[in-house]
């Protein structure tokens, strides 16, 4: 029986959104969990996942359509071999889709805006009865083992998937896997398969998409940190003198500000490349990569260009600690116009990050190290760090990237602009 | 000429047999029941039900002697023992005739007599021979036969019930008068309930158990609380005990009991032997068939099939746990399978067990020790009824609720309860276990306040570090 897929509400307050992109085409077979389309609101991009399997019979709302009201039918799902009914002829008007938070992607060390908690297991479903019926225990075990419940046959009352069903799958599955993939042959010392977390899956998918679709290029520059560190010492001493020890500035706080200053100077880097045109952003919303035990997330310091160092510092501290505690709200890690990934604390010499789409650039910051520098005709010792800007070449050209890096270097080496 | 050819003949009209017949009738199978004694079997007539009627009387007696704490005063409280026993019999009789009525309504004929398998007809139908107390035996034909002949008390040599000094459960249910001194051998559910009944009626009771602890199938902690509470009530308990031969005198019986390295002679008015049961496998025509018997129980597969096609065995006859509700559930499953329905085998770890002593005991699933033996890393939650408002208000503060969860998956592996009303509450955990709820759903469940059942919620929270009221 044909069922309509409805425009999902991404949040309780959402009334309409943009159907950004159809991931599946008419005629595509879909199974539960497949991403059908991407929906955008002013706050976030979310994916619409299929709950049922079937064939995407007809797309009712073209991609790129804005202002699609929640619960508007956006497509019709049919069973294999079934004729696609005329528009409006479907019986049920239940949603076949769930929205899951989409995640602007990431850099190698850190930068995925993934939800810290596992995505809720899809539950509600349509009049076709294709809803997955499983016990809570079976759902949990399936999640722990990375099993897709849609592939499990239920043996409980009315075909309910129960514990023994998911246990049985585990027992029978490994044989086939080994046969299918020599590449996964265990090492001689023994190997163990750790099922992916939702965050790991999101990282894998988003970064693969970025590397596959975004033409990257990389530009590096050395930046001397001594002036910035001297200013930081003064500002921290001043704060301490005022009895305000809570806001000790970090180098990272100042580099967030320096990036924002550079973005204001070279605003074409503060952009998204879209098919329709370049989306230039007014504010510098800086995504900062925070590593977690199992993955990473990019909370956003919004309007960093118009905030004081002290405000940035307080905000960054709060975001980072809540990111590690898994307590960020979606709007705190979804969006952003530019990313920073700082691995200075790990002593790395230099590295290049992967662009976090739809952003156009990400700055990889390596460790500051004391080294001899030629100044005029003399050799002096300076603290130097190498930063590398990874850029979406569709949005930003090499010369622009170099301009941006110079603006950034100027902001760091003549840091008074950070406090003005 | 009444009908003698059926789709299904059930031998035995207990909670296995009569339920099988009712379900078969619902599913449109022509069905007959063969019953030698009373419809309702041991459960209704000599087990579950009449003991509950007696235990109710003993609870009332206990309460009447504990009125002061509630602000009451009653003098010269007494009871008429014959009336108490008569009430118990009346309850059984009422239920047994209720079963008779249900079968009549379902149009299931009952053949009164002793049924046995008697070979196969020329066209492959099972023959069941019904021997009657009077008159000629009768042969029934059936496509399928369910054996549901139940079980009876196991009798130790030297402890044969004699109606005078040595009782099985049967004599213990219909005493002529209250024994003053009583020895109960065996502390399973049956022995413990009789010990509790007679003690609460005022008898001097000694309970002996061969195992290291009473109620040996229950969780160790529950056993320990029961032990302490029974001793507080004045029951003398001897564990790791070995008994000698009873020496019967004119007025009393003496028996040597060896426990704790000492041997003593205990002299009592009556001895109740409650040392387990044996299946009724004799004279039901198993000889010469492919039906196997292992230690007095018919061997079956998970769908109650025996070695003979078309012959099934359910309930106590088919083995442990010896519980009426297990028999009834097997009956339904077995009949539905015969009718071609898709059925689910019984998982014994989802069958609850209840003992109606004071305080009551109820449990389902793995004990903490057995879960560990099975290789689970467990999370255990405990909540004492002393911290429960309703229990205190009722004047029933003794008790504990204990949950055992699988740390890896949040599966409720088992639940163990001792205290007031726990036999009425265990079903909550059984539903959770059967429906495969995890600690998450149980934690999110809103329990009514004030109830003793709130402790069940707290015991779940406690397993995850968050009991609120303890």
C-alpha cells in the first residue's frame, strides 16, 4: 500500500522548512534508515530517514523548495511492484520519516557536529504495519551490536523481535561477514569488532562526503606568537588584579578572535558554496573542534567578530565543558561559518584539516615552538606556529586564502586589533 | 450413546488438564477430559487453594494477637479449628464445581474414571481406556492425547503417611484437631506454608531442611530474611539436617534429628513430610511406548511432545517447576500447537514462584548467585520495606525487594521479594521480564503512591545507583 512521506518537524517549534536536497531519486529502493532527503531550517540541517522499506514512487516537493509546511506530503512510498497512485490518492497520511540531526562535517582531529547522544531509535509508523516491532531489550542489544532491526525476523508474539532473535543473528552472522571480506580477516593476534557508535557513523559519512565532493586545497603560513602571548599575560595579570581570575584567557580564545578579525577583513572566506550562489555570512560564527572520548563535536562561538576576548573565553569554556559532558543543545553545534581545529596542545608540527561543509574553510593550528627566526639581518628567537587553511576551492581561490592567512597573521602578530 | 471419538482427550482434570480442554474447545477441537478424582486436581482440592484458605485464617489469628499495636483490645480471642478447616474445604468445593460448570459450558464431556493409553486403532487413532469405579471400562478414541496426570507427595521410607502421626500435605489440610507440637520435614514452598500456618495458629513448630538453608531455590538473601523472621515468630529451624526413623508412641512420635554436629530427639504430635513430589507415571499406559520417563517425570520437548506422535505431557507430570500456572500455560501452548497455531516455548526463567508464608515470598528469574554462575555481570538493586510508607502504615515493615539486572544490556534477569503482598506484586516484574523491558522503561514507569509496589520501582533505581528513599 502506498504511503505518504510527510514533512517532519525538526523541533517542536518548527512550522516550515526548506527541502534542501533529495538524496534518493524517484524509483530508488529504500530501506529503513536510508536518508531520503535533507531539510533545512534557519537553525539546522536535518536528514529525513525512511522508516519503512519500499520504492520512492513519486517526489511531490522538488528540492530547493522553501517554506514547506510541516506535515505536507513530500513524497509517496510504494511497495515493490505497486503502481504509484495519483497525487492525493494515498490512504494514510502518516509520516514515514524521521528527522535526525545533520552534522556539518569535520577535520581529522576534531570537527563533527554530531549529537553526543545516540539518535533515538525510530519508532512510530504507518498504517501499513511495517513499523519495526521489537522489545526494548532487543532494541538495546541491536544498538549495542550495530544490528539493523529491519534485517531481523521477529519470533515473538505477532512477529515481535525479541532478545533471542537478535542473539541468533549474532551467532549466525560472523561467518558470512568473514566470507564476504578478506580485508576484514582478523590479524594473527586476534581482532575484535567494536560496533560503530552513531557519532562514529556520522563522522565517517560526513568526512567521506566532504573529501569526495569538496575540492580541497591547502595553504600554510608561519605565525609568531610572542606578541600575542605577551598581551595575554598582561590581560590575565590585569584580570587577576581586578580579582577576576575566572576569565583567564587561553591562546585558543585569542586565535578564535583573530580568525574572526581575519574573516571580517576577507569576508569571502566567511561563506558557503551553494548551487545557486555564494552564501556570504555577516557574522563570524566560529566552530571550534572539541575532541571527545569517541569522536568529536564542534560547538560554535557565535558572532565572535563582535565579542570581546573575555566574552569569547567565557563562552568557549562553557561550550567545551558541556560538549565533553554531552550536554550541548543542537543549535549550539549546528551551523557555524568557519572552523578551527587546534592541535597545539599535542605538540604537532603541522597538519591539514578536512573542510566542514557547507563551510568554505577550516584552520588547522599546530604547536607554537621556539625557533630561530631571521629578522632584518639578525637571527632572533621567536615562538612560531604553523597554521594551515584548508579551503573549498569552489568558494575560495588560492589568492583569497593567502590574503586571509596574512590577515590572520597580522591579527596575531599585532594583537592590539584583538582588543579594539 | 455418547460421543467416544474426539480430536483431543485430556487425561487429568487439574490446572493443566482442564485448561487444556477449555482452550481446545475454544479453538473448535472436539475434546474430552478423563478425571479419576476431582476436577481441579491437586491445586484446587489439595494444594494451592485450600492452603490459601487456611493461611488466611492463620493471618487473621496472628492479627488478633497483635491488636495492641493498632490500638485495639480484644479479650478471650479463640477459634473453632473444625470451622477453619471446613471453610477451606468449602472454598475448594466451590471452585471444583466451578471447573465442572466451565467444562459443561464449553461442551467438554468429563469421563469419570482412571484413564490410560491403550494403543492405536486400525486407522491410527489413539485409544484411551477409562476404568471406572463401577461399571465396565470404556474406550475413547482421539487424534491427540494430553497426559496431565500430575504428581503426588514423595514418600521417604519410614515416613509413610499413617493418618495418625505422619502426614503428607493431604492429611495436613484436613486435621481433626490442632497439633500442639509439629515437625515439618522439608522447607520448600509446601513445608514452609504448613510451618507458617500451624505456627500462626499457635502450634510449636520445628522446621528441618537437609539443604544448608531454608527455601533453597530462593535467592540466598531472601532465605536469610525468612529464616530470621520465622525464628522471631517462634519457629525452630534446623538446616543441614538429617533425620532418623520415627519412633511412634501412644500419644506422640519421636524422631532423631542430626544438625550442626549434634543429634537430638524431637518429640511431637505430628510430623508433616514435605520432601518434594513424584510424577504420576504409573498405570497410564506408558509401558511399551516410545514415551520416556526420567525420575518419575515424562520426558518432553519444549513443546510438550513425548516420544509418541500425538501424545503430549504437561504440568507436574512433565517435570519442574511444579506449579499450577506452569501447567496451565503449557496446556494452552500445547493445545495451540495441536491446533496449528504458532506458539512460543516456555522459558522457565519467566515463571514466577510464590510462597504464602508470613511474610510472603515471590520471585522470578535468576537469583543473584545463579546469574553470576551463568556468566552475567550483574547489577543488583535492593530496597527494604522498612523504608516504604505503605508497608509501615500497614504495620508490615519486614521485607526486601531485590532486583538482578544484566549490566551489559539492562535486562531484568530476576526479581526476589519477601514481605506483605509480594505474591500479588511479582507479576509486575514478570511482565517486565516477559515483555523484555529494560531498566530504562522500569525507571520511567510511574508507580502509585502510597503502595508497597513503589518499593519495586525503588529496587530498580537502586540497581542503577539511584534509590530515592533509601
